C-alpha cells in the first residue's frame, strides 16, 4: 500500500512540475497595420488597425493568441474603431487608447469604457502606463495634441506637463516605462517634420534630460519594446538599445522597412507583428528579435 502511495505522490509531483504552455508568436490571420499588440496572461492580444481583407469592422476587431496556440482566435470587438492609436497594460489589464479609453475584460470577453470619447487624440500619438495612470502625448487632431494623464480607476482625464520643447502637432514619439520611470524619446517635429534626438524622463510633475538618442527617431517605420531592464527601439535608423547603466548602444535592425507594425516584448524577445511594407513586396508578417544573440528571424504569413 505504501508503494502505491509513493507512486501516486511522485506522479502528482511530476504533473505539477510540467511547465505552462509557451506562447510562440505566429502571424495574424490578415495583413494589418496601425494596430496594437499587448502581451497579457502569457499570450498576445491584438486589436484595431487597418486590414482591408478582414472586413468592414477591421479597426474594431480583437484577436487572441493563447499560450501554446497555433493560431489567433477572434474575440469581442472594441466599441470604438481605432487606427494608429495607443495601448498599455496595467496590472494585467489591456487598455486601448484613442479618442477615449476602453479596457478588455478577459473573463467576460468584452471591452468596457474607461474614459469617454472626445478628450484624447485619435491617432499618431504615443502612450504608456505609469502607476495607475495612462500618459498620452501629441498626435491629432491638433486641439487635443497635448500631454494628458488618464486615471484608469476613475476615468478622469487631466492635463499634465509636456516634455520641454514639445509643441502641438508633434507626433510619433517613443514613450515607454522602464524600471518604473516614464521615458519620452525622439518624435517628429510637427512643423519641420524632422525627427528629434531628445530623451526626457518624467520626474514627478517635471522632466529631466537623459542621454540623447544618437540619431533622430520616430515610430512610423518602427517601434519599441521593453525586455527586462532594456528599452529596444527599431526603425529606418536600424536598432538601438538603452539601459540606465550604459546608455544607448546600437543593435541589429530588422532589415525590412515596415510602417505601423505592432511591437511587443514577449519573454526575452521582441515581436514585430504585421505592418505595411514600404519598399517592395512584403517579405514577412512577423519578425522576432532576440537580444541575447542580437539577431532577427522572420516568418512569412
């Protein structure tokens, strides 16, 4: 009898030791750009954007790639269509930002309103989470091209200080939260359409200058993701990596110029999903960058 108990105990322990399914990125069902992808619950949630072959409601669609799944699954649509917008994750909850704010309720499979429409820019802005708030900067229309904070608990939207030198109409900044600090990097000057090298860190209600980017950067032809303690930035300039200890250094660029892809940090890698090819035919619908090897790999859709 004791032997069988030991066998049952060992079997149970072995079952408990089985690692959870690994999320392996795969291309979206349709070519898509101007969308967002966020890592959550061990998988990926993709939503919004432009996808002519996906139907008239493409800019409201949401897709879920579960851990271990080989294909994306359609889930509930957003209430508001969105293109070239922003998103963030706070405490495992995904927020879609643009015009107003919605959050995705996984358990109920529905998008819920957080902040009403009409208070935030619709497109071309940058956004990131800091604490229980969403920081939104720039974009269009011009009358909403400011710096704002959204309290995700109350839905209240309030104006906040913008980084030095910011003007209404500036857009395509890289905004990211790294080690609890909010970084604003580069961006396109709304008057001269020149990419900037500025790098600011939010310190309470004020800003402090950080090491500038070596080249002017903007995110139309690239994107950014945080992996561990590093911020990775990609675009027509190639690739750049930033950490607080050593500052900026070059890393491998994707090698394919793609507009408005969705970038996300997935485990120890960066995924670039979808996007619109700029030069020649599309070569891949999914690019994966591994910082440990400083290499990109592609997967065709």
